[in-house]
C-alpha cells in the first residue's frame, strides 16, 4: 500500500506558499525542486524499498540487477539467506572462486552462500549455481518514485513532508542567491537532520555532521570552526 | 534523467530560459562550457566513487607485458587473468615496479602466470602485467569508464542514476559560478563545490558493504 494523501499539485502549492507571490519560479521549477528533494531523501535514507527476483543461470557467478533497484541490501537463494562479503575478501579467501560451483565438491558449499557487490548494478555469488533455474531474490533500495503528474500522490507520510519542502525551497533559492538563499540554509540543515534521524549511519561521517549542524564545536574549542567552507560563506550573506 | 533535463535545471539556476540546454542567450556562459562542466562533474564523480564499473576483455599474446586500455578508461578497479585452453584463472593484484622487483630480487622471473599489474608508471592508457605470460590468454580489466558524450542532438541518459544527478549538477554549477566574469558568484561556487563533495562522501558510504540503510 502506498500513501495517498497529498498529490504533486498539492505539494507544489505548499512549496509555493513558502516563497513570495512574485512569480520568480515557474511551476516546472517547483516540480523539479520537489523531485530533487525526493531523490536526495531517497539517497540519504533509502526510504523506498524494492525486490527483484532473478533466475540463476548454470555456472554463472555475476548477475546484473534491474534498474528498478538503486542498490542492494540483502540477497536470498531459494528463500535462504546469503552472507554479504566484499570482493576483496572473497578473492583473498577463495582465489579460485570464479571456477567453483555448487557441484565442485570438497569444502565448496552445495548452494550459493555468499554474495558480493561489484558495482551498484552488479553482484556476484559464490559458489555459482551449477544447475541454474533457481530463485535469487535481491532486496534493496528502490529508485525514487518521482512525481511526473499533478494527480500523482507522494508516497510519504505528512510528517516527512515539511523537511522535504524546506529542502525544495532551498534548492530553488540557489537561483536567487544572496540573503534569500542564506535564509534557507536552516531548512537545508533541518532536512539533513531529519535524514540522519531516519538513517543513523549518516552521522558517522564528519563531513555530513558538519553540514547538518550536528557537530558541537563548543566541545572542541581548539579546532577550526564547524561549518564547511561552502556553508560558512553562504551563511555570511552570499554575494549580493 | 537525461542530459537535456539536467541542462534545463542548470539553465533555471543560472537565470537562463529553460530550453533543454540549447541556448544560453545571456552570453555569460556558452553552451559548450555548460555541457563540458556537466561532463567533467560526472566523470569526477565516477572516478572518485567508482559508482559504475565496466570491463574489457583484452587478448594477450605470450610474452606480451603491456596492453592497451580502453579509451574511456578512468581508473582500474580489478584485473583477472584467464589463460588460454582452460588455463588458470588468477586475480592479478595491483602493485608497482618497485614491489615486483623486490619480490624477485634476482630478476629470474621474466615469464609465467601474471601475478601483478601496474598502471601508474606506464604511459597513459597502458597497463603492464608481471611477469609477462608464458602462454596466451585474456586479461579481464574491470575499470571505471568515462560517461558518454553529452549535449548531442538527442537526449542522452546520464551515466549515473537519477539520485546522483543533483550531485553532478552541483559539480557543474561550482565551475560555472566560479567562472571569471559577470556571472561569477564565488560564494555560490563554494557552496556548490561543498554539495558536490558531500555527494561524493555519501556515495562512498553507500558503496561500502556495511551500508544497510534504515
């Protein structure tokens, strides 16, 4: 089930209520600002999920993923979980992994037990399925359900919409620059903080924490000012 | 997202009329400048994050130590040697001439199954394997390819997923706002550069296998 409470047209009206009545931005600009907010939200939080099911091919160890999955999180083989690893670990631990299949015998498992990401859209499994025609289910973060029509509903609860609208306003205001853009920086930080609440892994990045205003430099008086350079100069009033 | 859609968004941000990136009537930027800025930002993102991986299968003759890399090569990700006639499949690890020479100080190993590759002290777009293979085979080179040429007559999809299109956009805007002239906006250029760097940071976090999302 998807959320069906607010359409793109309604969301755009809410965004346009945040900027002054002078038509400095068109409806089309408002729409792409909203979609950029949705895509950035998805990138940071992985809010929307998806699943694809592949059929294994005999002795094939690499599997390209459909473009509906942005990146993969878990893989199962015939419903049985597979362990994630890294390409480096697999190559170091099993140097001949490409040549090993479920029929190899010895200490090679009789079903694929490990998967490794190679790139966003490509994974490898070990050992390769000798028989083929088995189910490989890949769960992951889906591509963003962007809004292309005014009647489409945004698939988010209303509680998540305010930081998104603030970010959309911030994105649109880059066009104006100066004080107007400066005044939207707190909206950007609020958006990043909301994303960090959804995905705590973001806070492991020092750069992210500084952009989100989560880095309490008062506790580190000997270190340089907290804001990244680009944010600091924009906060100082821009160039107008 | 296509290049024309992204160029249109850039036009909106630069106060140019949005026509899919066809014209920039203000004269502050030329169309080619903007297209080049987008291409450069895209390739910088690809190289810094290794977001997309391609591969090339290169036939190697016995005794051949150097091979030519594809023209769209940005950075090597991994190399695998497959000997002819069901020969060994071996991971070829990155090393340097210095390391290889010290691993074989007597210089007795001149041919055999390739163990290492170097791509840092050879001419551009060449990769050297050591030792040189004593039989023919195929070198599978996994690498990060450059994005396709943008700005053509037909809309071209970006080489990155749509979720990364804004990172490319801010990378391009950083260059465009930084251009000397009436369009120069150093504060917005620095802000856009920071957004681009943050996009790279987020991408690297995602590509580590421990990223599991919410």
